């Protein structure tokens, strides 16, 4: 492994794996804060990120002996996978923001309905 991209990919694979392991443990502790859809979305996001890092890791070995068209196709697939990761991350962020807004509305409506302090 002489290419810095391969080192970055290897560190990314391990780092994302560790972060996901920690997150799944917190899912069990938190309970029902995250919806099932958010958990599935994050698992899919993890799979795409790991696939992207694996493609970055093995990319130089695959594209070194091929013609330029197949190398371009390989890295274009890698780029498309990266764009899919961005879209999935934006969907996850939208779900988190909407859930946060819903919980805030619920909390403020509970506070508004509690009129003990007004008497």
C-alpha cells in the first residue's frame, strides 16, 4: 500500500466500523428516540460508505492494468456511489430535523397545557 488513498480508505473502513458499533449500542440504550426507518437508513448509509471505502482501497490495483475507459468507468461508479452517500446523509438529516421539530412542538404543547403556575 503505497498510495495515500489506500491508507485513507483503510482508516475510513476501520473508523466507520467503530463509529457504527458505538452507535448501535446507543440505539439499544436510547430506546424509541429513533424511528425504525432512521435505523434502516443509517445501516444502508453505512453499507454504502463501507463499499465506497473498499472501492477506494482496491481501486488502484484494479485500474492499474486496464485501459483508460475501464478505469474511468470504475472511478465514475465510485463517484456515483459517493453522491448516493451524500443524498442518503441529507435524507437522514431531514429525518432528524423533522423529529426534533416534532418533539419540540410536543414539549411546548405540554408546557402550554400545564397551567398550574398560572393560578
